[in-house]
C-alpha cells in the first residue's frame, strides 16, 4: 500500500511532494550537490546518509566496512561500486571485516 503524498515545505520555503516521512527537500538537495569529489557521484539519499554520519572524505569512508555503509538509511548496493572506485583512485579501500 502506498502512502499518501503530502505537500511539504522546507526551512527555505520550497514546496515539494513526498509520500514518506523523509524531510529532505529535493530542491535543496540539488542546490547542495557538490560539483566534484566522490560525494558528487552519489545519489542524493546516499550522499545525505554519509554526510549525516560525518563521512565527508574518502579517508573517513575507508574506516567503515561495506556492511556498515549499507546499514545507513539511503545507501543501497548500487552506490557501492561508485564508492569502491573512488576509494581505489585514492589508494584506499573499505575497512575489512
């Protein structure tokens, strides 16, 4: 059963429609998307999940296992190849189990 879509307003006054309780504003997300770096290659939900955890550099990302990253709300398996590739380019990798 799909949740009813509701009109929401963010702190900046943008109106948007969401069917979930997720408060993130898609307009703000587009405005806040980085122009470069590994975070710019990720979807908004994955990027927001990492930033919420304070993971804003590849060095910080490398201190987590893939399993730990996948537990974050907003990060799915499709994001892992992008993260892995960015880590490899920097000479890093996910933490081993």
